[in-house]
C-alpha cells in the first residue's frame, strides 16, 4: 500500500485515523503522531512510497520534509530484516535468562 506520494509538484502522506476515511495530507503538515503511525506501517506492512526526485516537487518545504522521511524510511525498509533478527535474538536471550533464573 502506498503511504507517501508525489502529486501536482507536492509531497503527500496517507493519514489513517480510526473511524475516519483515509486522506492524503500535504507532507509539510505532518505531525509527530503522523510520523509514528507511518513508522508503524513501515515496520508491519508492505510500505510503498514514490521515489524522491527533487524536480518532481516544486515546493521547497515539501522537498525537505519528503526527502528526509523518504531517506529514513528507505534505510529502515532495507534493514528491516536485520532489525527484526536482532530484536528476536535479544528477546530470545532475555527469555532464556529469565527461564534459567526460575
């Protein structure tokens, strides 16, 4: 599912709220809560986004915000399996330590 898009020379993110229809919001209006929701989608879902190309976004603030989010999420998507494996390993060793202390 696509969560970040570029359209009409602007960047947008998909805002999903409980009991509300999904809506596309201009990227410069993104809040901390919106970022956290998107981060959750990156981790748990098939996350799609339009590639960042400076020439496709005319609005300077949209360029800056979209580029930053795009780069961070791209890194996270590339490293998601590594992060998951590390978390599983740490969780597994914590459980084993807990079980052995009982």
